[in-house]
C-alpha cells in the first residue's frame, strides 16, 4: 500500500504533531500523545476521549468547542499507555472530575483503568462510560462485550454538549449513558486497510466477498457473504440494527450516520443512505438528522457502517448545540 510517510514507525507521533498543527493554537500536546484544549473553563466537568491512532479523524480529531476537552493517543491501532492517559487527564482536569469515554477494547479498558487509579491517587475523580454500539459483536444480553465502532461520533458529540451543561460528574455520566444506550451500529467490510509499519493488510477477504458485521480493524462479525448491491447491503444493515433490543419503530426519531471506513467513496455512502432512509420512512421512523462521511476509518479500508441513535427529549437539545472540531462541526440552529 502506497502511503505518504517518513519513518513508518513514527507515523503515529507525526500524525499527532500534524493534528496539533491543524488546531493552530487551540490544542496543545502536553506530553507525547496527550493533547488538550488550551482554553478550558474553570470548574468544567472535563471530557477525555482516546484510543489508537489510525482511525482518524476519531478520536483525536473530536477535540474542540462543544466536543471533547482532550484525548489520549496510542500508537497505530493500539491503546494509549496509562501515563499518556494520566497526562491528558491532568491537562483537562478543572477540579470537577473527568469522564473517560472510549471504545470497548481490552487494551483500552485495561490502560484507562490503570490511569483512573493513578488519577485517583492524585486526587482527581474519574468516571468511565464505555462505548459498545456494535450489534454484531455480542448479543443484547452481553452488551458489555460489544465493541465500540462508528456510533462513537454521535455519542461523543452528545457527550461534548452534555459536558458543557453538566453541573457535576454524576450528571455527565447519566447524560452520556443515555446517549450510549440509545445508539446501535453495524459495519460491513469490502477490503482491508493496512498497518503503516508493515504495509500489510489488517485481514484477508476474497475479492467477491463482503464481511458482515466486521469491526473497524477487521474483527470477526456475523459472517462472510458474496458481494451484494448497495440496496441489498442497506437492507441487511438496517435489519441487523432494528433486530436489536433498542425498539425503533413508527413515530420514533433517529440520527442516521452512514460512515465510510476509509476508501469507500461519498458516492457509495450516498447511494446506501438513500436506501436506508427509504427503509426507515417505510417503517414510519422520522429522520431527526443525517451524518455522512469518513469519520471512523481504518486507513484505506473499504467498507461502510450504519449507526442509528434514537432521539429523546434529553438528547435533542444536546444534539442541536453547535460544536467545532476536525472530525465533526455543527452550526447552531
């Protein structure tokens, strides 16, 4: 795979340097891999996100006004180390607690847990909400085993608005849990991405096959099927999400997010979105808002994911609030 790199082993660190340059003074790197907003209001309940690099613009491109206050950045597809998470925690802390919000992967869970213990030893209260929106990775009775995938975009946006409004950490945990529990996603893979350090693909998939329910690194889903049309794929994704335990039906309102995993074009995403919207309208589901684009990626991985967030009176004002970041920006109404 051709990539514009210098030293492949330094891709993650140079990526973070470039990310900080993009923010042009509003974000600083307090230590290697730990980045935070330079202007966080006093007494704010802080929101810290994090995970491996290589999935940009998430998570590290979701820092900004109305979004996360900081991020802990790991190596390519690797969890950030506890010391990096701790440095980011101290940088965003304003004395009112810090919420850790990240995808449910074993390495991330372990390292963020260690960091929370280190933070507690320094007098910083930390709480955690794990993102586990992937319906294909475990049954509804075992949600705590599910992966976090593209649903993190609406969840982090909602969490960012909630962090601006919450009076304390417990209130923020409640609001973000509401967002997490009302979001479901599923992903489909057409071809793998690659690891910059080796140039080798992250998994193998036949040219005429599609991975159903595969994760953002190519983790096993619910099966492999023959390549299908955009409409057939849309039907399968909608069916998988609506078959889960979150009831979405006539009269409900949802956010619809059609995500490219890297190399899948906007053309393809729009064609899938057209069918997804038609399927939901047929069921009497109202579309509250639509997101589309390569926001949760895996290098040049070909594939697409669908996320639905069921809206309620608590989430609507959080979604409507303006925000600004590299990964997602929303103008106020």
